[in-house]
């Protein structure tokens, strides 16, 4: 059976800081990482070295091409590919930490079985054979007794590899007939909203930004989420382009912008309609483009009359003069780029906000032109052969239930329509840490504590979710297997090479699901394919976008660019009318205003006045440069440079509560409470507070993270999350 196992170091912030300090904080990050790994390996001479190419698989627009340096079988240094136009030689601060991530002393290297109560921290090392047998015996029993739908896979963006995330795991779940997971956290409101307007989702090449004369960043903090793109914006500015930042928060880029429009959260649709009111009523729109390539302009004209700038000022908090200034600038300065971020659509009204904003480029004729356009997400350019990757035919036309991941706490507690009469009995978590990253985490914890829930977690680390598992399987890192990946801002497909063999007994998802399939008795050939075969099948889609992109070519060049040209240059749109739709019958049929409308957030003074009296602060939980959602929180260097957990509060709100900078405060609502350190700043408006998203519970003061406060309400389109429709109160501790 094996011996009881406990990690050698208890995961606490203090232990991480102590370890980091002991290593010498004076070293540069790169030299520190290389020194740590070389000395740990006992390597006195760093020669000879080998180099391998990876594609960073994090949920990040940049998807950097990395180069790992390996000495005596150990990674000693990771840097960016200097030849790649986007990566341009360096990853972000997190990417530089990768050697310490791979060789972290608390990395899980062997299968573990729970040896005490859930969450108790007692584990017993077991063999892979026992782990596989336990899982498949449980699955077979559940399928025979209660049905395969009682098994739920839970995965998201911990690893975006095409093979190990989007590909082979789905083959197994389709064959099994498990419940489907609706993976709708990030962009699933903005995607349909954009398609109602243009018929597809896909923006312009970031490498062409230098040709623009006006770059509008709407709801994006590039310094936190997309650092490599700033150089392209700066090239445009070097060529005389103006920069406008529209964001409820004063981001680093906003501090450099020609104009920063700081609106109230959740009011973006009203702002967009107010801007269009000015452009239309002053005759500043592109009449020829509108007449030729759009439909429903008369309906848009009628709609914007309800949004004079004085009313929009009262809704958004943006001075009417600033709205007029930007509207005139946007209509006059061409070409222009409007880039929309993902955070705003994580609101109860997020889809409708993105829809309203998406109309602006068409109004001024900035669609299908060099150096101009609308950018949301370039995911539609991932033209892989998804049927070959995921094998939906293995489901054999079964109709299985779908469970929205944004309601995972409710689902585990049997509080959704789908799970009320058929509870989830087995949860298989990989590429995710729901107890830290999902909403209403107190309810999720209650679900994970169920003794009748069989939970398997595949991860390199003992995450918050892993604490409540019955079995933990050690996950290989992307430095230890082959895969491919794609940008969702740039236009590249990138090969990921293994630099080292998997540490300990860790395995890739491909290996784990292949063996599970074999032990379940699934004999389809697809379950025994090597990564190279899966990659070849995925690339063989026949799409002209992938012309010349083959496995062999990627082996030789490491990354290749899609064959796209200028999006919408042909002025053809995949909408029902074949044109850009200011008025959308499809939108009306889905229950929305067929043009656009400002709908107040579901929590706020308009929708819930009584709740607003109790909790008068709008809580935003955006990304930060230090982490990618729950990832990297357990790295010593990151813990050392991150001055958190912190909450940003305006001086007016701080003063009325007797709060000063550095004070510890309690942030709370009906869903939970969390302890944070106050940072008093005008970077947020009065009535708005902000804290970076998703630290681990176990690394947070009080053992709870900010998502304990987040609602598990679904947004208006696509079942999206609503992290930012969240009212709270703050009190000094």
C-alpha cells in the first residue's frame, strides 16, 4: 500500500519567503534561476549545453516561444526566442521563473492516495497501477449503477496545449459518455456578441499595429495580460499615433495615454452608444461604407437618440466633454484600431457591452483596412481538425447533460437543474484549480468535502483543489512532452519540444488518458496515438489558413505563421445578411435588443438598491503581471516581489472608513469574507475597489481568496462568468 506521505515543506507564504531569502534576493532573476538549478544538479561546468524550443501554454495572448537550456539533463535557464516577432527574446517575469517551477521542492512526483479526512493533508504514496485500477473500477461501477453522466471532467486553461488540453482528453470523455463541461469563464459572452455584428470572431495582426494612427484600448490592461504587445503599440506611437485608454482602472498604459476615459464598471454599452450619438448626429460617420457594407443603420440612428452625452455622463461618470472629444477623435483619425478586453464581459451585462462597442469600427469604416479594425480574440483562426482531435463520433450520438463550470459549487451540491436528481459522483480535475479560480469558492469547498464524491486531481502541485482529492496524479510539465500551441492574439502555430524526461513518475495527459482508455477496455486506435500523430491529424484540416504548416515544418522552424492577409478585406461577412449588422434579427430572437442597449449590472444601485446600501463598493478582480489566475502563486520569487494580497481603494472611500495605506481590512458580502491589505490610490474611482484575482487559499491570510466573494450567477450571453458584478463592503480590521 505504501507509506504515508506529507510534503516536506508546509505550503505557507512565510516558508516561500524564507526559502527565497535564503537563496539570495540580490541575484537577478535569470541568474538566480540558472544558479539554483545548476547547483542543485551538482554541475560544476555548464558545458556542454543543449537547447530546446517550447510554446508557453498559459492562458495568455502572447503564447511565447521559449528556449530552454539543458545541462547534464537539467534545465538551467529559460529565455524567449529572439527571432520570434512577438516573443522577441524574452518571456514575462513568470516565464523567467520556469526552472524554479519545474524543480520546485514541493512538486508532486508520484501518485498519492488520501490517507485521512478530505482536506486533512495526509497522503499515501501508491503505484500507478493502483491509481489506474482505482479510477477505472470506480468509473465502471458508476456507469453500471448510476450512469456515466454522474462523472464530470473539470478542466480549463492551466495548460492550453492542443494535444494535452483540447485534444486527447476529450476522446476519452466522449467514449465514456461523461457529462460535458461548459468551459465559459473567459470570453464566451464577447464571442457571440461579436458574431452578431461581424459573423465571426477574429482581429487584425498585432504586427501591423505600427500602421495605425489611433489605438484604442478598451477594457485591457496590456501590462498585466499581454506585455509583448506594448512594443507594437509603441511603434505606432513612434509613428505619431494617438493612444486612448478606456478602463475603470488607471492602468500603466493609461498613465501614458493621450486620453484616459475612466468610466464606472458595467456601463460600457452606454458609453459606446453615447459616442455613436455624437458621431451620427454630427455627420462624422463613413456614409459610403455604412451604405455599402452594413444593414440596420436607421435602427442604430433611432437607438442612439436615447443616449445623449448628458445622460451617458450620468450613467458612466465620464464627463460629457470627454465623450464628445473622443467621438470626434475616433471619427477623424484614421486608420484606427479598437481593441476590446475580456474582463468587461465577465459581467451580468457583458455580452451586451461588447455588442455595443463592436458597432463602432463599422460606423467609421474601419473594417478590412490596413492598420485599422476591431480586435477581440483571434481564436477563430485556430483551424485545426477538431473532429480528429476530439473524436466526437465516439459519443455515438448520445445526448449527455452539460454543466456550466461557473456553477460548479451549485452542481457539486445538487443545486442545479441538471444535478438535482442525478448528483455528480466522480470529479476528474486536470489543467485547473477550481477551488481557487472558480466563483463562490465556499460553496465549492462544501461540495468537495462530500464523502460520497470521488475526486481525482492531476497536477504538478498540491493545490487548494488537490487538498480535497481522493487520488492525486503527478502531472508532467510542458518541458517534458511534445505538443503544439497557438496564439489568441498573434497568428502563430508553435511546436513544443520536450527538453527533459518527466521528473519522478509524472506523466502527460496523453499518457494518462491512453492508459485509462486501455483499462476501460476501449480499443480504438486513437487512444494509442503518439503526440506526433495527434499533431499531424490536427494540422491536416484542409484549411487554407494552415497552408504550409505541417509537423515536419514545425520541427524545422519551431513556429509558423498563419496565412491570413487582412481580415475582412473582401468585405464579406458570415452574418445572415452577409453584411455588418447594426440591427440583428438573431440578437432579437435570442432575447436581446436587436441593436444595443445599456442594461444595468445585476448588482448595483439600479438593479438591487437594498443590496447596494449594505454593500456599496463594486469589486473588480482583474489580472496582474505576477500571476496567471491561480498559477505561479507558489513560486518563491513571485511571492517575494508581489506586495499582496492587496486591495486598491480610492482615498474618499478609505477616509470615510478610517482606512490608511497598509492597513489590514476585511472585505465581505453575503457569500463570504477575505482579509486583504489596503492600498489607497486614485487608480480606482470612488465606489470601486480592486484586487488581483485568484491567489491560493492556503497562501492567503485567513485561508480564503477573493473568489469566495464572487457570484456564481451566469452572464447574459454564452453562460459566461460574472466575477465583476460583485458588490462588497470593507471594514478596517
